[in-house]
């Protein structure tokens, strides 16, 4: 039983330490009150995480969000405000502005 548990833990550990074949896309959502948490999060994300980050704020479409500039001020990872279709690449942050439907 103990040996089986150790083998199971090793299998998960091996998975977590291997780099993915492609890259991961991390989705983050917040309301306007979550901007400080997003700043703190991206202050600690390494610039070579091999992940792409898509950030969506829950705001009125009439509100002109400055989130892309706010995040760029705290990280060296390129931050893009998405205004059209883009190719998602690792080690980038994509800020999706609110839209009206």
C-alpha cells in the first residue's frame, strides 16, 4: 500500500516537473476591486514562465480600462490590450476589455 502511494506521488511529481509540449493559457478574471490582487500576482510571475495570461475585468463597457498600463508598470512581461484577434504566445499578458453584447 505504501509503495503504491509513493509510485502515485512520483507519477504526479514527474508530470508537474515536465515542461508542457506547448504552453499553458492561464485565465484570470476580476472586478474593479481585484486590480490590486492582479498587480501583486504579476509582480511575482517570472518573465519566462512559458505561459500566456488572459485577463478579463468585469467592468461596464462604457468604462475605459487602464489595466494594461497598470500591469505593464509592475512587470517586464509584455502586456497587450486586445482590440482585435491576436495570436496568443507564451510569456505574454493579454487584457481583454469589456464589450457590450
